[in-house]
C-alpha cells in the first residue's frame, strides 16, 4: 500500500506513522520549576543527535510542563526507562497539574543530581544531566510553525548504575531498556548482537 500524508487517507484503523518510526527510545524527563516543584514525564519523541558535543532532544506536543520547566530553568534530566519501571513510567505520564510531582504519583524516589537542580529517578540505572542549548517550534513544508516544542540539551553529567556495567561497557541486555512502538505498544531490548563496520567497501563482515 501507499498513501500520501497530505490528507492522511491510509484507510487503516489507526495512523501507522509512529508504528513505522519505532522502536523509539523513551526520554524520561525530570525537571525542576522555578518555584522548586519537580516534574517527571516520558517523551518518545526523544533521541541523541550528536556525540561531540553530546546533545539530546525531546519534542513536546504543545508547551507541556517538562518543556516549559526545561526552557525556564535551562536544565533537564533524561532517565533511562527500563522494563521493570514500565508501570511507573506509564503512571508518570498522567496529566498532573503543574507543581504536582509525578515522582510521588508513580511511587518513585528523587535522587539529587550533581550539576543540575532537577532530581533524577533513583530507581533508573542511568541518567543524563543536561543543560538546554536551544529550543524551537519546527516548521512544516507549507511553512507555518507547528504546535510542537523541540528542546535540545547538552549532556553535562552521566550517572550509571554499576549493575549494568560489564568489562567497562554498559550492557543493555542487563538494563533491559523500554522503547515505544506505535499505538499502545512497547518493546524491551534483550537480544543484543555485535557487528563490526567493514574496513573497506569490499571487506566482509562475516567471520
Ligand atoms: C511512553 C510515552 C511516551 C510519550 N511521548 C511523548 C512525546 O514524545 N511528546 C509528548 O508531547 N508527549 C508524550 N507523551 C505524553 C506525555 O508524557 C504526557 O502528556 C505527560 O502528561 C506530559 O507531562 P508534563 O506536562 O508534565 O511534561 C508520552 C507518553 C508516554 C506514556
């Protein structure tokens, strides 16, 4: 099948777009507002976009609390979402009023960060402390800006629970990261394999 997105007439029961762009990592974003209150919510419009400098982004459909807090404070934290935290993560996505902590709603523990004022999720095995470098509302082809708010941050500090380290490497089969598929579907990464990049165009990657 093929359809054009201009009128989005895919003829399917549900829009397939987000199911195709998947699995998406989930940035579990914690922030602290100017009044000191904290916020925690999952964002699957999330990814790393550069290694040097280390930049990550999340995109908020409208100016939600996480984006507003990150922009106002200039800081946010990305906590690693894992299989064992799936239910807590889902609870933290509840539309709580600004100022109400989703840490409490989800039964999670706040741990202090080193370089930013926002807390991290103590139960999560990894967290990235970030400072906002820029934010913007992306444009569509036709020109007008969308309602989405993209927040980009530079990672200034990294927390890793040693339980997911083996021989100096973060082992994701131990962390069991949770990712977002389409619809209401999620996936867990447990099956990890290695491939080395070919040294030359005619080199084989087979042992
Ligand atoms: C797994 C998951 C991923 C989500 N990803 C996004 C996203 O990328 N962008 C977005 O605007 N909302 C996303 N949401 C919904 C927000 O988490 C939800 O609207 C939340 O209440 C926002 O909270 P905040 O206003 O405290 O930031 C997601 C929800 C879940 C459960």
